[in-house]
C-alpha cells in the first residue's frame, strides 16, 4: 500500500513540474514587442505557446484588436482576455480586460 501511495505522489509531483505555465512569459513577450512592428513581423515572432486569432480581429475605430485565444499551461483564475492592438497594421500595445 505504501508503494502505491509513493507512485501516486511521484506521478503528481512530476505532472506539476512538467506543466509549465506560459502566462507570465506571454505577458512579457506582448509587453516587449517593439511599437510599430507590422503584423507579419509580430506573427513571425509569435512564440509557439501562444495562439492568436489572426483571422478575426475586433475592429474598434481605426484599431484592430487580435485576441489571444490560448496560452499554453494557463491557469489564470481571473479569466483575463488579452489583445494585440494594431493601428494601420502597426503594433501599438497589449490590451487586457476581464
């Protein structure tokens, strides 16, 4: 019985260690994008742990907001939504909202 508990404990610890949360890495990447980068350059720099909806931007006035659909390992309890905001196809900033 003790051996089974040990195996389960090892499995749980291994699972927790191997599941990296890329939330902070994603925020850091978005916040450090150079202003005025064009969409193609941002797409090329996009890390593989972020999924962005490039096909369906939210259009607000002269801005296009591209939603971050998924961040690998994200367990954000607040359920924040993040967007990359472009004006005239040039990156401006990250917008986040609840």
